C-alpha cells in the first residue's frame, strides 16, 4: 500500500513541476521538460489509482499540487505572501492528510492486471 501512496506523492511532485513549467517555460528545452512532467504525473497517478480509490487518490494528488505550487511560487519566484492563502492551503492539506489516513487500499482480485 505504501508503494501506491509513494506513486501519488511522486505524481504530485511532477504536477508541481508541470504547473510551474506552464507559467515559466521560455524555450524548447523547458517546454519539453514541462511535457515530460505532464506525462509522468498522469502516468503515476493512473498507476496508483489501480490499487487506491480514485476519488481519494485524485484529491490527494490535486491537494499536493496546489499546496506545492503555491509554496514553490512564494519561495522561488517571490510571489507575494498572503496569510489567508497560506491558511487555506493548510486547511486543504489537513483534508488531504485526513483522506489519506482513512483510505484503505483496494484489492483487484480477478482482474488481468
């Protein structure tokens, strides 16, 4: 089960990369890296969703992506710090962590995986 959550975590990191890439890509090479990040985030998300509930997996994935992108933009690209935005991100992360802790891995017995 931990392996599948690690896939979701990796997918979330790639999501942060491609969202930031969409805003900051400036040449052919950075656009290629953005495309690779898009592919990897979706591929890893789909792989994890085979064993985890899709709704919870997607909620964790998007929550990580949203929070990570906001934090990265503030830390690296000097976006203005907004306390309300940060408090809402903390609330979002509490919900994501709560979903992760109560979700059980599903068994796909009988499927030709």
